């Protein structure tokens, strides 16, 4: 790069760091880097989609798995796309292949939002529960997942004892609100 280029070598390296560095919002849990904000968001989206989906009781288990996975994939794609748009605008140049891959890798952990409901579906199938009978368990599992994510954040914030419990319960309350919205807004 010549000295009259608008993007100096130092700026270019700094822009690479911005795109390829580990997200500062991620926390490590059992050795896995998680973005609690995005994982919480994905969990709420799955709960909301399942709450609004009216044909759950008629679904086969594989079809129910698709209903669970689809919003998670949509959230992953939405985050990747929006992050790529932001990075292109921020660095004011095309992104390299490694930068594209780094953005994609940062979205993969969002797929974890599908694991609890898929586990409930698998257990339901193994125990011969009907798909319709698994929905309340899936919703409660989502609520517990939100409580768990909130507990991680609360613990990282230094909360202990009863305040840690209050922090965890806040996540559960958000999940309970999503479930309550289903009850109130869904036509019966």
C-alpha cells in the first residue's frame, strides 16, 4: 500500500483485528465461547416461534425438529448477515475469505439454542410421547435455559448467594413471560 492510500498498512491490520478477533462480549463456559446476548435472543425466538406455531400437535417428530431448528438457523443467518454488513462498512473494503469464515464461526454457537428442545423431542420419541405432549416440556426447558444463561451472566457479574438466585430467576421470568404471551394471545 502506498502512503497516499486511504487505508494504511497499520489501519488495514487494525481492521483485520476488528473482524477476526474474538467477540469481546463472549464468555467461556466449560471451554466454549458463548455470546450470552445472542444465545439468549435465539432461545427466546425459538420459544416465541413454538408458542405461536398452531400445528404443533399434528407434527411428526422429524417435522417438529425442523420447526425447532428453522428459527435458530434464521437467527444465525440474520446475525451473520448483519455482522458482515457492519464489517464491510466499518473496514471500507471487501472482506477476505478468512474474515468471512471468522464471522461464520462466531454464529455457530447459536445452534446451541436448538439443543434443549431437540433433546426433549428425542426423549419424547424414545418414551413414545406424542409430539403434542412435548410442547409444554419444550417451553419449560426454554424457560430453564434462560434461567441458566441469566445465572451465568449473574455469576460473571459477581452476584452470589440470594442475588445470584434473583439473577437466575430474572431469566426464568422472561421465559415465563413468553409462555404467558402464548396463553394470552393464542386463540383457543
